[in-house]
C-alpha cells in the first residue's frame, strides 16, 4: 500500500458582485466575482497539499487588467472576516495571474478547515475583499484512515456469477451516539464499486453511481461530505448500500484474459465528529457493523440492469432502533490495493429529467419513446398488487415492425425489473446502473401506462455547460444539439465510447481531439485531469500504454494513435484551462512512452506500429463496418509516424514549459528526423500527394507541419479534389482524419468545403445521421445500414474536430496558443458563402466570452464580449480599416480598441476587456 497526501475540499462557488462578508467595504470599479479551486462542488477532494486558487474579476468599463493580488487564508470564518490570515497572508503580489495560484501558507493538516478570500489591484483601481470560499482538508495519509475494510467476500445463495452476473446489493448499518454538542462532522467514504450513504434515514449528497471508477488495484477514490446537519443529539445510525459498478464487474468467469475483475463490494468509512469542546471522535467501519444482502436490490449490473423487489424493503434500516437481529456481522475483507485518493472530478448526478414523447401498444407490451437518445434511466410510477412485476427493456431504436431493437447491444440485457409491494402509488428508480436508450419496452405494467407514469433521468458528470452555439444554418444547429447529447451521455466518471452495449469502455482514441472540442461545451477540466491519472496508472513498467484506461479491458496493443491521447489531453488542459500541473505531473511517464514506442517500433526512420488505421472511414458498401478497399485505407505507418511527429512537437513545448531545454531540443530533432524519412517514403512532390492520396494521408502532413516548403498549395488542391470531385463533396475520413479535417480546410483557405461537409444531408455526413433519425452522433457513417455488432447510435468519435471548428472558426472564439487559457483570445470567424450569422458564448476560466456576428446586404456586424484581465485580437472582414466602426465611431478611435494592421481582407484590432459592437462594409 502506497501512502499519498491528499487534501479534500469542501467548497462553494461564490458569485456575489462585491466584496467582504455581508456588505461591501467600498464601492469599487472592479470586484472579484468568482473564486475557484481545482474543485467546485461539494462533496469534493483535491489531490494536492497546495491547492491551486483562481478567481475572476468583473467591472464596468473596458480594458481592465490585474496588476497585483493578495490572498488571506484563515482557520475559521471569524478570523478570515477580521482579516487574520493565520494560515496565510500572501501580502500584495505584483502579478496579472488570476488562475492556479498555489496556496503557499501554513501546512494544511488532515481534516482541518481553511477559509480564504482575495483582493486585486488593477489599472482601473482596487477591488474590495472578495466573498470567502472554504476548503476542508481530507485524510492526507493512509494512517489517517481508522477502522477496517468490511463487506462479504462471497456471493449469497440467491446470487449467480456468470457471463450475466446477478449479485444483490449489500446493505450495511451501524448505530452510534453523539455524546456532546457537535461542531463539525465530516464523513469519508470509499464504497466499492458504488455506494449510497445514509445518515439517520436521509441520503447524503445528490451524487449517483459514485465514486468515480478507477483501476482499483492501483488506486481508489474517496468522497467526503460535510454531514454536520445530519447528526442528532444522542442516538444516530449510518447505513450504506454497496453496488457492483466496475469493481465486481458485470461479466464474471468470462474472458478473464481480457476483462479485469476486482472482487466483491466493500466499504471503508470514517465519520469524524468534532465536538464544540474541542474533542473529537471517529465512527469507523469495523466488525460492529451489520450486513445483509437480502434487501430489495436483488441484482445490479451495469450491462444487464437492476432488479428491485419492493417487498424486500426494510423500512427504517438506516435509522436508529431498527431491528437488525437477522442481519449478519460484517466481515473483514481484503483491502482493494493501491492508493486512497481524494476524488478530484465531479461525481455523476441526475442532471436533467425529461418526459417521454409517446407510448404505444406493441402486442402485450408497450413501447415508450423518450424522443432523445441519452444515458441514464427511467423513473417509474405504478399502482398494483403485491408481487406484480414491471419489466423495462431499453434500446436505442425500434425495428420496422415496431418491436424494440436490441441487436446492437450485443449481450447486454439492459433490463430493469420492479416488483411491487402493493402499497398504493409506488415510485422507483434504480441506484447502481444506467442504460443508453431512447426507447423502452414496458411489460407487466398493471393497468394501462401513460407517458405521465415515466420520467427519463439524464445522468452524467456534474459539470457545467459552458458553451452555447447557433448559426443561421439549421443543419449545423441540429448537429451541434446531437453532439451535445452525445458528449454528455458518454461522461461516466471517465469518458466512455458508448453507453448502451456491453462495452462502455474508456477508449483513448475516441477523445484524442474530441476532449478539446468538448471543452467548449462542458467544463471537463477535472474529468480529463482525472483521466490522465487513470492513463498513468495503467502504464506498464516498460512504458506501454493501453488503448483503454482504466484498463478494464486489457488492450495493450502498442499503437501510436490511441495512447497519443495521454499527451493531447494534457495539451488541451493547458490550452483551454491553463493547467500546467497536469503536464508537470505526467511529463516523465509521457516521455517514457514516447521513448518506448520509438525504441521498439522505429524502422527506416519511421514509426511502424499502428493498429486501427483511419478507423471507421465510410466503407464502399453500406453493410460493412470497415472498408476493405485499399484506396480508402490510409497506410498505418503514415498515420503512426505523422502522429508521432505531432506528439514530438507537443512534447517539445511541454519540455520548454518545464525548463527542460535539452529534452526540447531532443524532441525537435526526433520530429525532424522522422519528418525527413516520412517525406522520402510517402511524398510524391510532382503530384502533390502523399502515399495513396487519401484525404487523411494528405491532411496529416499538412496540419502537422511535415510538408516541404512550397508544396502546401498542391496538397490542399489534392485534398479539395478528392472531396469535391471523387467524393462529390462528401467526407471520406475516419476517426483519425476527421480530427483535423475541418480546421485544416479552414486554415488553408477552404472553409467553403468545410461548410459543405458540415451541412451535407446525404451519405456520408453528420446531416445524413439526422435525416435517418439520429438524436446523437453515430459510431459509423453508415450507422443505419451496417452490421449491428459494432454500431452504436451514441458515440462521439466521428465528431473529430467539428466542435472546435464551430467555436474557433465559425464563431471566432479561440485561445491564442501563445497566451493559453484565453488570456489572449483570437477572434477570427470564417466568412463562408451561405452562412449569414453565428452566435456563441463560452464561459472560459477567465470569464464569459461572446461572439455574435451577422452579414446582410454588404454589411458585417459583430458584437463581442471579452472578459476582464484578458485581451483579444479581433479580425474584422473589411476592405480597409477606415470602413470599420465600433459603436458609432470609427474603430480605433474608441476606448480600448487599437488598430494593428490589415491582413488580407481583414482589419486587425487589439481590444481589452469589455463589450464591443463592430460594423464594417464588406
Ligand atoms: C469502440 C471504439 C474504439 C474502438 C477501437 C470500438 O469497439 O467502440 O470507440 O475506439 O473499438 O478498437
């Protein structure tokens, strides 16, 4: 068992407009409007002894820039209010930095509280003190955990452990007394695979399917809750229910060479009660707890569903005084192994509730249509006799004859069962499973069900929706909506490939670029930082990284493109969120992997290992999953080597950021050596083509800076010809090419082609999916006709760089790579024939960015919002700077707007924070 230092934060986001506790101290032109640490919501934990603190500034007027900051941190709210920074008083620090400031005060100890606030100085004056934020330090060391792991390391007579395991949930309980007046109580729980926690009959927290999944042999996550308000004077009771999740995996004794299993559900629990007199005590998991597996949850299995027998309910089981004499003593069980880590990323929650759109009779059953494909479950209301049993079977589609379509679920049974207790109106929803579905087959329902008897519960990680996007084009808007639903459906404490069939694995390759596009739509910074840890934990001693991490499926295939995600996600976190910590933490293992791949798989100067090719290109026949036509396939060595060159240049940047100049030079050299071999082997200069001239073969060298000087135009033409002539204006790329296609076309002057691909409605295209009933994004371009064995209707990998293109190229909201985390924003929307307007907002880590442009009868008008403490480079389509107005005046004459230069048919201005309204003549 390795020990690990951990801090847990209990934190709230503050959005009060002005400073101080209660009343503002002064009325300033600027104020600190939002405080943040790595973690936003309760319950939370941060995996660092020096939490990183961030804030946003707001204020009237333009061009606000921070010049200095001061943080005070105290051990009590009273001390903080009176300005006593007994933990930390930074003093005034001259700096424009407002993100990721390291806490550098007194060492934070386990289970202690820290309250902090900040004030800033700016070019427009000084703010008052912000409101305060607080954090609670978690259990920093393994030895801080008291008690033992409990559970039952075996099944029960009614369980069955097979390819379709049925394992009942375990209920654990204990009573305890509070002896004095309670000042503070914090519950720490590691409940594996999944837990629900109750205190005195009340559920603690609104998280579901917690904690986040990990490779439990390497590390397990704990959750922490402030439960002060749950405790009563005198007798109390704590109860937990343990579900299986990924710990007791759904498929037991089945393909063990491939599928990892960990053991039976288990619990480690500490409740630290601090009394007002300064003393404290800890209620721990130990042999005094009682356990039963003979409760209402008879079976729970992520692929197959949950079965609940309400007749088995045990009213009052988590309140004091319940008669548990029939329960057995909890057993001491094997520790899971690995580190105990505070969970840094958000837990899942029921994030929305949607109503079905229709229900119809189908033989003796009913088919319910939710109108939207999503991941989650159904909440049921029903009245009937004791023992009536309602069966719900979930699927993404229906067959032509109206029956539920389940062939693409493979062997996942996706079925929930509710057995009634016969007590009038009953309501139920499952606890430990989810389904990916749009349609539900209902059978055994007593009486006639109506849509009012069901609610769709949409379940994903509790992350904020940060972006909005719409344009004058209905197809673009609908695809964006489908993408939104696809992305949220596949956030499950890790990014999974799909939520419906017997897979649901965190495939790396699906997010290489997708994670970046998604970051505009959701604040996924904590999820992806956690995923980097998962990937790191899955790395083998020799450096090899699997295609799936956590490696619930053991897929160590040693290709370049899937594991590349380890590096590209870290790059995304830095570019979009300014997270340098992830680079610092993972640099060595990333380098180890780069060295491992080059050491093992270099031949004739190229990286020769590839496994998936340009996965899922549109195939020649609509029944196929993968093309067999060599003309459509891109050489794996080309894909691997081009990707490796790109990764080398990211590693070069990382090395520079970390001050590792020698490494930076080495990576630059490595990239150059491969580049030369690459061009020698694949480039036909006379034709301006690489390899067999697929779009992907030409695109990768183009966007990765591999093409020899002077040959780019020819290459762009080859790509354009392929799309426009051979493909008659259609997409011809798979998962790899599509990651660069839209940006590549825009960057090299063919935004018109990108727009055509974005708005096509015939095969193959995203629009085709919509015309064929998709409400999310398909795994295959031909998802309505291909073999069902690999054909999910809710995958995100074919989005490629589409969402990035929407925000950066269509709306014009892009973080300047040279000034990451939107410190400088590049606002350069493409002007595309056929697109009249676009409107987007993005709540960046610096604050809200907006862009809304319109074109009509020769006039371009554009309103933008730039957050405080940032600047933007604004590229306005115009024949000359003279023709550009801001508000009513000539731009360049108004406050905060500086004309820089003409660049082709754009007038380039630099602006500071604020709202601006530009117009120009086209
Ligand atoms: C998954 C993909 C994954 C691929 C790689 C498929 O079964 O659904 O998302 O990346 O396999 O093999």
